[in-house]
C-alpha cells in the first residue's frame, strides 16, 4: 500500500490576509522612502523605476493611490492600455513639524509630505530654557507657521525634535544635558504629544543633523559616514551600514571626551569639557589663542572667536597659524582614529567652528600623511545650520508614515532601527 503524502496544514485566511496586509504596508513604506530619497525635486519617479509588472510594487502603489498619499502626474495610456506617466507624493496630504532645540535658540519648521519646508520660526531660549517654557514656545511657533502657510491644524501628522545632550529616542526622554537648565530626565516626547496632540519623536541634535545630511546633504545616500559637529563642544553622529548608531546608553558619538596626543590626559570631571573638546571646541581654541597672546605680550585683537582666529591665520597671522595648525592636527588625529574603527567613507564637518574653510584645508593637509590602511575623506556640511531641522523633518515624516500604517524603509518605527538613504 502506497503511503499518502503528508499535506501541509492549510493556512487560515485571516492569517494569510494579515501577512499580505503587513507586506503591503512595508512595500508602501519603501515606495514612499524611494520617492523622498531618490525622486526629483518634485518628488516624481516613473512607474518603470519599480518595474510595476511585479505584483508587490503594483499592490503597494495601488494602496498608496487609494489612500491619497500618491498621485499621478499624467493620465495618458501606454500602447498596452496601461496607465503611464510618473507618480509623486501628494504633498498636501498632510504636514509635519521639525524642531531644533538649542542652548540659545529654538527653531521650528513646517513641511509638507515631500519634506519641502513651508516656513520657519525661531525664538531665544537664553532666558526661557525650562522644559515647560520651551514646549510653550514650540506651540506658539507651530500656530504661527500654520496660520502663515494657511494650513489647517487637522493636517498635522507628526512632530520630531532634536535636543542637545544624552537623548533616549526609544523612551522619548532627554536624559541629561549641560546646555539647558533644568533638563534632566525630561519626557520630551510625552510633552510634545500632549501639547500638539500628534505623534512625536525625539533624538539627540547631532544625530538629527546626521540624518539631515544623509537625506539631503553632503552624505546623501552614503551608508557609512560620520557627522562631526564642532562648535562650543564637539560630538558625532555616526551612520554604519545605513543605520544610525546610538549605543547601549545612548552616548555613542560623545567624542569630545576622546584622548588625543597633546591634549589633557586627566579624566574630565562632570560637566567639564573632555580632552579633545578642550583643544578644538570653540572655547578650547579661544583659550589657545589667549594663552599665545599672553606669552607674546599681545593686547590687540585678544577677544576673537575660533572662526575669526582661523581667518587671521589665512591672512598670515603667525600666532593664529599656530592655533589653527594645532587644532587641525588634533582633529586629524580624531578623524583618523575613528576611521580605523568604523572604516567610514566620509566625515562631514558641521557646526560654527567645523564649517571653517581654513580648518578644513589644514586638516586635509595633515590627513595626507595617512595613506594606510585608510585615507579619510572630509567634506563640509552642505545644509549648514539647517541640518538639524532637515533631520527633524525626516524623522517626523517617518513618524507620520507609521501613523498612517506604513513601515518606514521596511523597518519598525524605532530610532534605533531607522533605515535611511539606502
């Protein structure tokens, strides 16, 4: 007697339907990502780009068209009777808010579903840096921008905010920062959601800038790079294999505490600048200059900031040249050491000090000495001070997509698992 073949148990219709729905949401999220990442300025991509003869992309596009998230730019028909033309995001489907909370300034931007900025608003945080007052300022800024752009309040889908210091994106909490008074274990995400009544996401400001540079800046589409923010302090936002790195305690990128040759060797005390920061942070550079002025007995032009000192170096000032060269050499050490660990393709310099052309040129000269096993490449931020805002808008769009039922880049909605630019 021939044994009957064992039959696989039939998959229940509800289970199959659920998996198909989840797959469609992931595919739809990927279509939206590609439109934002790889589309033209108008956000258009031809249907041929995905090869829509395949059922999965076709189903995702149909889903997005039905939801109103996509629209066609042409109603013409091909020879085969199929619709032709390009697809684009329906920019007016909804809007998002990006927020950059700084030590002295607060900036708010309103953007459409393409990520196009419709307006910006700013205010000082020097005298109003408590969490409650900052939230109230954000609410004021959002109200102003909505009115100015003639956008209804109900159109807001999400908000994302970048804050200085250690920020736990999963919990939505600013753990600690020395830049804002009264900010310790601040539940920023909850405060934003309560104030604006929309989903919110939060991230460290430097990592937010890295997201911006990866989306629309100097590191666009690059999966392995480091964004170096050099201002009063110094910190890094790191992308590795297309993912933003946070670390076990959300402190990845605190390179201001890195020890470099010639820098202070003692461990930094709480709230004090680290070894690298004390040399090439804005105040560290200024202190180098003042010490040099004192040794030379110079009283003229003592009160200069870092970028002004570097400009004097380019003009031929001998003392300024020494300060620039020492700063550039320390930065080159840091860049080379990081590149050995991460093997990253690019370093993007941002921040008020980091964007100095003399610093870039001098650092590149020192890096020419290193040829094996890596030669790090440097570039200046193409987004400048807007990098944080652009990153916040990108994170807010991910949050909005998630709220609609899409999965950003085929990944769950978590700051640890953002997949951008690949």
